[in-house]
C-alpha cells in the first residue's frame, strides 16, 4: 500500500492553488540600461549600448557598425551623445520639416531633446564637446567603452526613461541633391550630412530580476481532474468494500 | 443471510462494485501517470562568451562552428524553431511589465508562443536579442518545456519580418536563481558587437512554494544568414 499512498499523496497537492505569477521581483529601479541603435535617415548600420550606473558614474559600453567609413580620405568622425529632456524617442521621417529627406539634429530634437552628455573617446564629455569631431569615434564601426560622470539632468532623464543615444554622421552620397548642398544646422562650416543623426536608440532600464516564465503546472500533475476522479473512485470503492465486509463481520 | 459463511448476492454485488471502482481508479491513475510530462532540467554546459570573441585567443575551443556571422540591420523576429527539441512557434514582441520586470505571455492565444523582448536588439543586430517562453502554463506544458534538453552545438533558427532566415548556434546553457539573476550578463554582456541570442525560460520548481525559483538561459550566436535581402553572410 506504500505505493498507493505515494500515488494518493498528490491528490492533496491538487487542492493547493496553482499559483500563477512567480515571486514579484524586487521592484528596484535597475541600475543597468540598454539601447538598441537603429538607423535613421537612410543610414545602414546597427548597434547596441548599455549603461551601468553607480551613483553618477556611468560605464558606457557600446558597439555599432555599418556607418559611413571615410570622409575626404580620413576616417569619418561620428559624434555621439546621450540626448535628454524630451519624449525619449527616436524621430520618424515626419520630423523632416523642410522636406529635404533628412531629419536634421535640430528637427529630431522634439523626439530626443538636447545633449546631456557627449560620448567622446577622450577628454570632455559635457554638452560643450558635442560637435568636437577630434574626440569622436571614427570609421564605419566602433567598440566603445568608457566610464564618465553624468550630471543631475542626465541622470534624471535616464531614470525617467527619456534618455536617447544618438550617433551622428551620414554618408553624403545617400542624401538627396538638396540635402547634399545644405550646411549643418549645428556647425555651419560642416555639411548637413556630417552632423545629422545616423543611429538612434531610446535608453531603457534593463528588466529587473528574473523572468516569470512558468507556473509549475508540469511539476505537479497535469490531469488533475482525471486524477481527482481516480481518487474519488478509489475512495468510493474502498468505502463500499469496507462497508460490505463490516456488515458481514457484524452479522457473523 | 441464510448462511454464515456464504456471500449473499447483495454483499457479493457490493464487493464486485467496489472492485470495479478500485480497478477503474487504478486504470485512470495509469492514464494520468503516463500522460505526465515534466521539463528536463538544464545541464550547465558550454562557454558564455561567443566564438567570435577575439580576446584571449580561445575561440577554437568552442563547439563545432568557431565563427560568427556579421551583424544585420533591424527587423523583427516572426518565427522561431529549434529542431533538436521540437520547438516551432510564432514570435511576438513583448515589453516590460509595470513593475520593471520582463513581461511574459498572458493567458490567451499567445500564452504558449515565444516572445521577443522589444527593447532588446532584433535577432541579427549587434548585441543579445532576447526571446522568452513559458516552460509551462496553467494549461500545462508550454513552448519552452524542453529547453532544458538543449545542448551546445544545437541550432536555433529565427525568421525575421524582412524575409531573412538566421541560424544561431548554442554556445552555452546556464541555470540562474531568479534572486541572483545576472541582468547585465544576460541583457548586455561585454560582446555587444556580436549578434547573439538568449532564450529564457523558468527552471528549478520549488514545490514548497509552488514557484519556479530559477531561470534557464540559453546563449547562442549567429552563424548563418540567408534570405532575400542580401547575400548569405556566413
């Protein structure tokens, strides 16, 4: 009967409610952030960035590839920033107000805002370094890792889900004739292509804790109703047998 | 009741009925036990760093394919198959829940399909693309029931909306306690230039609290791309 007992035991377990959600993860606001960098303005290319926050110290790890590789025979500089204080989104083509086929940095600002920090390769990381092409990553791809200090406004934007990473610098050949002739809206000595956004990614907190992808239904019994029926029949049968035998014993 | 030792028809009938009931109960039990399925426990295996990692020059020690394919532009995943464990499922985007955790497929037509985390790269873009699925649901076994049986070297095939078919190769399988979930390693990591894939499901059911206390994470990297939008790149 030992075996039967073992088999009956799960009957009790059925009664226990099958909890649906897993333990709620500690709702700590994550200190790790991620951004997928997608192309804008006919750019090809793609990338990803993560930000690990420790107080106001932010370790930025970023990799992108597929951008314009050279400019006048030199590696193409791609200035890049954490933009803050707007919708926390990347612009769509509808942001192209002057109809030249390019969403300029200024036209995109309604979506991603102004510069909060410059992701330069060395030296100044403030908004003041925003268009300094000498300390911008250069070439068609970059693996970037740097720990920088963020100011209060940039930190607040990160935490309120409104920070956006933007990498600038388009291949002029991919632009319309009109756009090819235009000057940069930021640095008039440069062509429009040089400062216009090429990759853009809204920064979001990484998911907190683990993932609730199970209920445990396959860790107990699947066919609990059938099992219940079996249990019921077993109890009824045993009861009937006992009753019959007892009646016989009493009579005897 | 005429005989002390004989069985009256009534008693005999009662016992027979009881026997039938018990026999039926046993048959049902056998049926239930035979229908019982359980998720295989993941076996920790492989290296989390992808073969394309040039640091350390150890990339020849990995699985059968010591190479990675170059990254692609964005396009959402629409279908996932893992022939080695019989997975074949549509894929839908999913976001964060209000408590900041990764949302999971809810009861309804998508409960037992895989879900791509929409804040992660699409498969083929640089960095880890996240696809999750339930190991089981209130309905019983779910799409990633057998994810624990996956092994390094197994292939994971993702179809994207742009018509490309991407083949990933598993390089590692890991089991983490949810309480110690390595967020940065799973959603980021230090190989953001590599197009990689993470498959996530639940593991380590704790009967005492009726919860899975662990997450299984499968680490895979892109080895081949085919489809209409460009030449094969592997």
